[in-house]
């Protein structure tokens, strides 16, 4: 199973903390029921509650652009708070302004240079929906969340898209074989 990222623009906000060496980045890192186009004809969305197990059991990190060397906050250090509601996964990251990399990331959000959000996850349960128009949609109902990130470019990495494209190709082949079989049965019974 490939780790995937989903990206979108968010209304992240910054504010000062009570501690002068800390600042806060907060907002929705995941928006539920928001359909994202992976490529033409293929869509994905996250269902409410998909991350409940992860929120209870994982040491989730807040990263700068999915870079594990750029940890901004984490559950383990009590500097990351994540809450799931009907709208999405809201988070508050307490940023250590004495860390130059964290301070730089904070300033980029504060000045509006970075407005994108993303999250790294492994889907563990999903619904596959084939629509009447031939497009495909995956609805993620459960996933292992490992990190949330601030990111400048909300776009799917090609490797993640390739994993889905293989799924679509397999489904199309299965459908074609099923249609061939139905056609043969019609011709035989005619």
C-alpha cells in the first residue's frame, strides 16, 4: 500500500502565543467530503471520522512540506492538537520561534506565501464508486494519518496517482470482459 498525500488550499491562521518564544498556526488541515480530482475522471474524498483511530493511537507530526527533517509540532511533544468535527480535521500547531526553520515556516504562513495544506496517510478502508458517466471516485472511510503539513503547492505526487491509475485500468479491463461475456450470451441465446 502506498502512502498518499492530499493537498488543498486552506484558511490557516497565525497568532502569537502567551509564551514569547512560541507562535501558533491553526486551521483545517483536512476538509471532509471535499472531492479532489486526482486526474481527469478520477476523484477522491475523505469521509468524516476517517482518522479517529489515528487520533487516539498515532504520534502525528506537523511538518513543513512533508519534510520529516522539518518537524513544526507533534502529538508526542504536546505541541500539536488535532480535532475532528463535521467539517474536517482542525489543528493547532505551537511553533517554537527559537527554531529558525520553524520560525521561517511560520512567517511564510503569516505573510500568506504559504496557504496550502496537505496530509500524509495510508487508506485502510475505502469505498470505490463507479459513476454513471464512467468516472471513478474513492471515498476514504478509514486511514492511518501520520502527518499534516503546510505546503506551497497543493498537487498530488505522480507516484500516488500512478497507484490509482493501476486500479482504474484493472476495473476497466474487468468491465470490458464482463461486457464481452454478456454480449456472447446474448448472441448465443438469440
